[in-house]
C-alpha cells in the first residue's frame, strides 16, 4: 500500500514539473510576430527622415505647401467683417491651391483729444475753466479723478481736422492747449492664399474689390 501511494505521488510530481517546463517559460521563446524574411510594421511617425530625425505626421501633408513645391503665398485683406472674409473665400474657392482665414488685432486711431494739461490742483483747474468761459470758449469738462485728474478736456473728435480747428481756437485765445491721438485695438480679417508660382493670378477678377491689398507671406 505504501509503495502504491509513493508511486502516485511521484507521478503527480513529474506531471507538475513537466507542465511548468512547458508553460512557465518567458516570452522570449515565443516566435516572432512576423514570418521569416518579412519586415516588421512601423508607424509613419516612427520612420526616420533622411537626416536621421523622426518624421511627425500630426499635420496633414498640405501644410508643407511652400515655394519649393512651385507655390507662392500672399495675404489678402484686410476685410472689414467676417462675412466679407467668408464671401471672398467662397469666390476664390477652386481658383487657388490652398486658403487660410485668420484674425489679428491691430491698433488704429479712434479719436483726437484737445485739452489743457493737468493743473496742480482742483482749484487751479476750475480757475482755468472760468477763464475759458470768459473768452467765450465753451464745451469743456474738468476731469475730477483718474490719471487725467485736473485736466480740462476741450473735446474728443473723430475727425482730426475738427480737432485741429478746436486746438487753434483755444491757442489763439491764449491757452496752452494740446492735441493727442487716442487709439483702440480692433480686429482685422485676412485671407492667406497659396497659388501656383508659374501662373499669373489676379484675385480682382473674382472679388472685384479695390480697397483690399496683398503682401507676400511665408507659405503655410
């Protein structure tokens, strides 16, 4: 009985060792993922460039359009409104190799300000205002606070010619008036075009707009 039990235990042990040898080995013994002689697959982003760097494919191939491929690029604008920009894009669709709309901020004059420089005190600024009234110069305002406190404002004009006229009137009355330009940041809308360098291209025949301009830009 004892020998029979010993024989069963040894058999079970041999079976366990065999299963471990067959199934428990590291994966380095597993065959390759491809058949012999077939190169492994690589992503496009992993392919080396001629200079040894890795080629990135996040951007589409179209983004490489440049002068070396026979294109030249120019910016058309500025357009007054986004609707004007969209209309131009629709009119030029199919006539250029590539288009790109963009918006940028620009600074332009908003008004011209005529004023008397800030006085040393509020009382002095009010005294200057009374002197202006005595010379029949009206439409003024004494600034009470802020960066321009105690300045006597003589008007804000959209037309620089009107501002100059007001300035001359106050100076002729004997007051040290000044004139300065005030600016504001406004959006501009542009349409960038990539066109064939070997062929003449006149965008006016599609848009018929004379108030737009163009300038060369780096290709996109």
